[in-house]
C-alpha cells in the first residue's frame, strides 16, 4: 500500500525508550519492512528508515492549534502532488486536537487514540483558574471542532482500550477498533528479579506523574523494609529535579534515592534489571508506555487506578493499582511486592507473557494492517453509496 502518515509525530526518533517519538518509529519501521511505501510528514526527525520518505514541515505559527492548522495546510499542498495514496494514517496517540481532512479519496485511519489528558489527569493539581478560563475560551472550541471533524471523517478509529473508547461519542463506536500502543519486547527482555529491594520510577518529571507521591511514600516503605531504595529517573523538561532532591532531603531519604536524570534507549533495559518493582503513581495517565516496558522486562507494576492504566493493568494480576495521590496505600502496595518474593516472581512472569502476546509491536502492527484493509472497504462502500 501507499501510506501517508499525517503526521507520524512532530518528532521521530529511536533514541528515546518511550514517548510519541518512538511510537512513530516502531510503527513506521515495521510497515516499511513489510513492503509498504510510506510518506511520513514530521516536524523533525533524526533517523532514516529504508522504505520511508520523511518530509520535514516546520510551520511557524503561535500556539498549538494554529501551528497544527499551518502544518495541515502545508502537508495538504505537498501531498497533492505525491498521491494517490491508499491510506492516510493520522498517528497521533496523545494529541488529536488538530483536524486533518486534506487528502481526497484516501480513507483515514486515526490513532491509536489514548484517553485524552483532559480526562486522564482529573486528579492532577489544577492550574490557575483565570489562566485556564482564558485559554479554554480561546482554544477549546476550535480544538473541539477540529477534533470532531477528524473523528467524523475517519473510516476507522483505533483506540488503546475501553477507557479511550468510552471517551468518544457513542455514535462513533461502530467504527472503532481496539489496538493498543506497543513495546519492543526484544529491546526490553526479562531477567531474574534482583535480591535488592529497589523501586524504579522512569517517566518524565512532571507533577502529574506523581513522583512526589512516591517520594512521600518512601519513609513508610523504609520503616518496614530498611534496605529499600528508589531510582527516580526521567527527562526533566521543567527543571523540577532540584525540588525533587529537596523533598527527598526534607523526608530524610536523600541517601537512598538516586536521580540519574534522562535515560537514553541503550541504558533503559539495564535500569529495569536493577529494579524489583516498577512504580508509576500518576495522578492521571492516558496510557503508560513505561509500564509496558516494565512488563516486558518482567517486572511487577504498582500504579494508580486513574486514567487509562486500568485498561490494561489489572489489580492483583499485573501488580497493584492504588487510588491516585494516596501515599499510605502506595506504600502498602510497594511493601507487599517487595516482601513477597514468590508473588513478585509470579507477577513478573505473567507480565512478560502478556507483553509478548498482546503488546509486542509486531502484533500491534498486524492489527494496524487489518484496520487499513477495513478502512479501504469502508471507503469503497461510501463511494458505492
């Protein structure tokens, strides 16, 4: 098939162990390896994939919505001379606010869509009410209209699970298919759980990720397991690392918390091998890619029952889910998996099996290809009607 990705993500990379950049990379690389001819529009890329033509478009417009519209117009103008395409795939798993309705005749596949942040992070700390009101009045109506147009235009909508499906209007459910985000299970292989009671947090250091909740839970964990340690790793786009260090000092745990900072892809598997338990106590999470990486690495998971995580993590099966922001219950869940070695090992084996069977990128792309076939059939029916 001739496939137009619009866009494949604002940034495509294979250097980051998680995030939208690597979602795009994994899907594009596998589609090209299967013989598809892919034209991928991006704002920036640092890689080359045989069989994928990357076209960089860098619109200069203020704000996300206006930049998105400028991007769409640029792509539409360029794609018009490169068609016809068999499929337009709008792979935007996190932000689907921008409307892309620009390639005539080619069916649109949208997603996989996660639970929107507006629903996923209801437990997060509120921003300024005045600023939120001003931003909402200026932007949200436009975003909603573009989002609605894109959803209506799509022949097939891919959703990562039930939470994402329930966030869409009921009338659209008939053209939705469940296709989760994935993990490269060869990159994150399993290993024996270490003897050391090490807890790993690997994500972006943002308030909504709940890293401060985890820090506040550590004194209670240490009271019951004195050898327990924490690795708090991830990118720090807002410069929050100094405040995290200060909080650790105030709690008296600065000597048992490591802050390795940003972790490149090559180093991430070794970090998972050091951990006996993976913890991502987000106040809200649309999906949770690092949870998949931990599962693939054969690690039990402690997370929260907020956002999209309960769509693929079952409490008592994959590990534990606790209420978002509950320090005491988070500590209890961590202690349970650190103390009960047999239980942790059983959960670890189960998680690796689930990652391979359901979430390996090869299996995910199988389902994306099936969606392309369905979308072309829907398009044929529309033209016949």
